[in-house]
């Protein structure tokens, strides 16, 4: 009887020790993950600040989209915060890509060719503009994609199973990156007629807004690293041509739209590769 009781007591004590050990290991694992996250963010200060700015911009972008239905004041505040954070992230990215400012011709050419400089111009152009959903879509989706890439890379260093759900959701966003970039490119094109309409209806803050945006759109068309705007223009042209040459399309509409498309093609700039070849 004593032998059985003693073994049972030892089993209970060892079970309690195992439970206690497991309970102490779980917080340690969680704490270790937060240490990994902290070290990852401290490793590259500029990238971490960009991540925080882009996350803040994406949150305000989604809040703006929701608040625009019932609270115009909140929507305008979120729209301005979105543009400010987007512009801040673009400035940091530009300094990260090109380094310190240099007052040389080559440096200025490099600035013009950088995507981050284009989006810095975008944020400055629309900071005080009337809240418009299609304008807010561009920085919101772009910041969402960039913040997702940073967060996913950071969480890959964490091995706690509690992060698995978040990792799966972030991977879904990453898998749809091409589609989201196409949406951004299409939105960048459709903003141009929206801004022109707003100018003629008195909803545009300044006559310079469409002029500056036209320069932005030309820069996006010429982008070396991002061909999505050029591809979106090509796809849009093909879709319009299919509609124009249907028998049901009136001849006068076909003529007018064809002339407008010809004018747009004349105004479109050369790509960087074409400029280099010439």
C-alpha cells in the first residue's frame, strides 16, 4: 500500500512540474517573439518608420471609406491623415533609395525616375483636395501592400503558432498583389477625368491640381519599375476599341472617341526605354 501511494504521489508531483514548466514556457515563447519583433524593427529604422507610416495611412484610408457615408468631417480628417502619412513614407523611401540630397543634374534625373517621388507629388497635390473615393483608393491599397510585405517578413522570424492565422491572412493579400496593383493603376488613370470634372463643377481646390496630376500620370506612365499604368492604358484602349467597332455603336460616337484617343496618344510621353533608344 505504501509503495502504490508513493508512486501515485510522485506521478502527481511530476505532472504538476510538467504543467508548471509548460505554463512558464508559453509566456517565454510569447515574450521571445516580441523581442524578435523589436529587434527586427530596430535593425532598420527607416524601414520600420515607413511600416508605421504606411500602416497608419492604410487604417485612415479604410476609415475614410467608411466614414464618408455618415460623417463627412471625420472622412475629411482621415483623408488628410492618409495623404500626410503616405507622403511621409514616400519621402523616407526616396531618401532610402537615393541617399542624401545632392544638387546635381544626375541626382535630379534620378529623383524624377523614382516611384516614391511620384507618390510624394501625389500626396502634396491632394492633401487639401476634396475627399474623393477613387483618389483615396490609390494610397490606401499601395500602403496596404507595402505594410503587408514588411509585416509578413517580420512574422516569419516568429515561430509561435498564435501568429499563424495572421500569417495566412497576410499571405492571401500577398497572393493578390498583382490584381491589387492593377486596381491601383486603373484608379490612377480614372482620377484624371474625375479631377477635370471636379474643376468644371467647382469642386477642385485649384486649377493647378489637374495640371500637376497630368505630370504625375506621365511620370507613372514612364516608370521603369512599375509597368502597370502602361499595361492598364493598353488594356483600356483594347476594351474601348472592341466596343467602338460593334455594329450597335453609333458612327458619331465612334468618331469622337477615336479622335479623343488619338489626342491622348499624342500627349502620352515616351517610356524610359524609348527615350534611351532615341
